[in-house]
C-alpha cells in the first residue's frame, strides 16, 4: 500500500450562511489548495462527500460541477454518500485512490447546505437514512433514538443529567474559541438542563444544529510530497477503518455500544498498528451529547460506562490527557452533514500541525483520530493520523 | 498496485419492474455472490452506485441498508454517485480499495428504480445533473443536447438519418436475443425514422428508455482468487480511467467529440498498456443513438466522422471485427441510470467468460472495454478487462 498524506486543509465558517453549496465548496477547496501549495498542480481526482445536494439545494452530479468550477477538468470527479459520514467516506475513497498508486493528488471536499429548505423538510430528508420499516413509520427520529440510548445508558451505568450536560458545556467552551464554529458562546450545565426538551431526557443543548458549511483536504502520495518539498506539512494517514451495523437500531446487540464504531476502530488501529492509548487528540461524532460518551468507549478510550469519569476529571479538555472535540464538536462547531467528516480531518490536521485556534491547541500531539457516524450508527468511518 | 479481478456477476431483468430498489439490488447481488462462490465469504466492503434513490424511491443511505439485507454487516458500505455513470464510478472506487491492498473482497452494486415516480418527475430528477445556469433554465434537456450533437455531426460529417437509424436497429436486434433486456423485439430503419420526434432529428427510437434494474459484480484480490481457487473465472481489470469535461456543453471544445471520454480512455489504455486496436468487444454508453458513434470515435475505434463506416460494414455486429453493445446497449438492454455501468461490466464479463446469451457470444474475445457517461458528458469512466 502506497503511503498517503494530508498536505493541506481549508474550511468555511459553519452556520446558517448566505453562500450557496457550490460557493462554500469553492471557498474551502481554494483554501485547501492554497494551504497545500497545489493551486498550480494537476489533480487526478476530486471526491465530494455530500449527503443530499439533490434535495437540499436542487443540484445533482455536483462532483463534475465542482471539477469545472475549481478549474480541475479533466480530473475524475466522484460524489460519495453515506449519510452524515459522507465526508469521511469521501476521504476513505480518496485515500484508496492514492494508496493504490492509481492517483498522486486528490482533493476531498465535504459540504452541505441545509438551510435552503425549511426545518420540516430537512428533517424528512435526514430521516430517509433510518429504517422506514422499523423506525420512521412509527415516528422515530434520530433524536428519539438518541434519547433511547441516553435513557438506557443512564439505567445501565447510573449517568446523571448533570453529568451528561458536561458534554455540551465543554463543546460550547471550545466552540467559543473557534472562529469557524457555528456556536461561539459558552453555556452552563443549567443552560442544558433547563432548555426545551426535544426527546426526553435530551434537551435542545444535547443536540447538534443543522448547519451550512464545507471543508476540504488535499491528499498526496509520498512521491508528490517529495517533489513539492512538502514534507514539513505532510500529515501521514496511518489507518482508515469503515464498519456497519444492522440498519434498524432494534436489531443491534446493544443500545449503548455501537458495533459499527468498534468494527471501524478495530480496523483502523490494526492498520495503524496502534492502540487507543496512543491517541493524543480526537474528533468524535457528538451529534447528540450521549454519543460522545458511547463513542469514547467504543474507540477504546474508556471502559463501558466509564467515559464520564474522564470527562469529570477534565481529561477530555484541551489541556487534558485525551482531548476530545477541541474545536467544539458537532454540537458547537456545527454539523453540515456531508461536511462534518472532512471538518474533523481539517481540525485534526490543524492540531497535528500546531495550527489550532488560539486557546485550543493541544500540547504537541503526535497521533490524532477522527470518528464519523453515518445514519444512526448504520456505519462509521475512523481515521488515524500522525504529525509530520 | 495490487491486481484486481472480477470473479462473478449477477443481474436482474431490466424494464418496468414490480420489485423495489432493494429487492432488485438483492437479486443481482445474491446472483453475483453465488456466481463467484462467495456467499460464505467475508466481504470487506460493498459499494453501491445509484444516481438518486432518495428521490426515485424515497430511501437514503442505501449502502448500509443493503449491507444489512445482504448479510454483510460489518463490511464497510459506501454509495457513489456520478449521475448515470454512478455504477462504473462505484466499480472504480471498489477497484482502488482492492488495488491498494486495503480490501480483498468487495461487492459492487449498480441499481436504480425509476418507475415509482411519474415521467415528469423523473425528467426533473435527471435534469439536475445538467448545468442549471447554462442549460436547464433555458429548457434544455438531455435529449435536446443530444439532438444538437446529432445535427452538428450530420452537418460536419454528412451523416444521414438512415445511417443513424442503423444504431438503434442493431441495438434492438441484439436486445431481442438478451433475455434480461428491457426491449426484446427487433425494429427497422423505418421504425426509427417514422417514430415520434422527441428532439429533432432524434425520434423515440434514438433514445434509451428509463428503466428499473440492478447489476452486481464481485471484485477480489489475487490472493483471494488463489485461496478460493477461482482462477478460471477471474477476469482481470487491466485499466480504469475517469475524466471530466466542462459542466455546460456550450463551454466545451467540441459538440461532436467528448473530452471526458478521451481523457478517461487515454488513462485506461495507458494503465492497461493497450491500444484501441487491442479491444475485442465493448459496451458503450448509447443513451442516444448518436452517442454510439461519438463514443466509438472518442475511444479510438474510428477516426472523427468515420464510425458509421464500421457500422455499415457490419464491423460492430456480434460477428464483426469490433462488436459494440452486443447485449442491446442502453437503447435495448435499458438504462436504470445507476445500474448501467455495472451492467456493462456484467455483460463484458459474460463475453470474456464465453457465457453471453445465445446468438450474442463474440468469438473468443480476450480484451473487453466499457465506457459509461455521467451527466451529458460531464464525466466518463472507462474500464478494460481481460479474459481468464
């Protein structure tokens, strides 16, 4: 397998934005091409992760549209969709293009513009990723499923409401320092506890927003890194893992542990020849507060039911032992679904390059991990990266 | 680059079908898994090519749904979309997974169910792949663009209406012998010439139908082919190329030659270390009759304006020098958009394995080629395969 490197990144602000999907993808991509000094280079391929541009913005086949708009014709152009993990699945597809030796330079874009449709329409579009037969037809929503996970987790492990609230509080504390975050203000445990209940026990502040935004990363072969003299900014991809679980939550082995994450993480660790204790900083898919705890356990940072202990000890803070979601996570950075997986890689790249926003830089991290959920745990993609 | 093999294939009938998208994908996939003797094997990944299941059948994130329904959990699951070339782009993504050494066994599915929405809705869904700013807003449709290509081709090269009609006549002659084809009856030049005009000069019989259907192929590494003792049914992937052109047709260099095809073919030939004269049989994307001629020229089978000479000589017939679309092409086999690229590989595999339907088998072909169009020439994927 040929080694694969991330050599530059770019990202728009996340939030409710005026720019179109194409404009957002352009902004993030030109930033990434500029950051990686590849504006003048020949790209072999662009891979676009986007959950549903056809319905969110009425545009189809956007990968070729973007190849044109970015001046990359005749590069191959592919869109990848795996629900909200579309961005990291696009990264995975691009990774294998270079790892195979079939390509030397590939642009990965993750982008979604969710605010052009009203909230009811957005919810209907997103609900298509769940099981209609087993879930949607009975009125289940992603938030309702997350509430079931939270209730079961509380029952099994004694997690309290106040403890769970520490997750969004940390997310907002970090987001407040991230100039690209959707939400840039701090909140308190009381803010979370007293907010409107969305699906008991989850309140508004346990749930990530729907956002607009895009992120791009440039992947390159070792040969190209050498030719372009970019060794100092080449973050190596050490591991990539992708796993699925049964489509309907009711068919899975556990409510409080996601088989797809475990499968993906196991594969990524095995490829990287690393263990959870080797991870210095990570971005986890906290679409709902409870998922940050579940994800921490499934990727091996804590035993079942014990992730909250790390949170309470401050271990997941920027200056802690294993910082989690230093830039605000989905909760505060925002969640333009197809954009999130690439934004996670963007942020881990910045951490490993010591370029995180002021107050968010982890002390000299060497190994970073990303974990991105598609559907409600239908699939997961895990990436492991090392500093130059 | 690790060698990649197609070790088995499966396909449903194409047509207006009762089965759901998921049922069609299941049928094709179980056939392919049975054909490749992998029903009991561990798949690393499934890659699904489908243009728009969200809008055609109201289902999202179908790759994970299919991983579940096919009993392949926890395999990674990815959907790929590049308009009507989604199937061959899914194949390309799966190819790089194995070529990189990251996977040993990958299932590729191409599927579309287009008949659950009415024709007007289907046209609107398909039109999203064109340039809104430059084409759709002025009323252009894929057929209208194809008509422009035909008019220009007639003007530049003197192609006549009777000559052009030979293309669909051949498609239907072959389709009549293909038990899986959407249309299984022969037509005449007169049938084409006197049919309702869709976009002058193109009549109904110059245009492929919208179809339901699915096709699947199983890709495996050399190591797995060896372990499973499948050398006799391992068709080697010699070349894969993907290219784009400017999104709007008006921005392109030529109306009668597609830059994306030339880029994709050049890359595939270069990888395969082969030339157009090495091709024994090919499947080309004849969504409109005129495109078969344009495609033949762009992949190097004839000089500009001269493809019709080969057709008139009978060279593109099943028993000719370079048989084209032996199973009916998009015109007669049908065109379930995301399914087509994989169906082309299915049919080339059958040719190279000497398993084509009765009356359609080419005499001992060694090298086969597929060419699949996304959008109206926005992108192309070309594959080159060799017999076991």
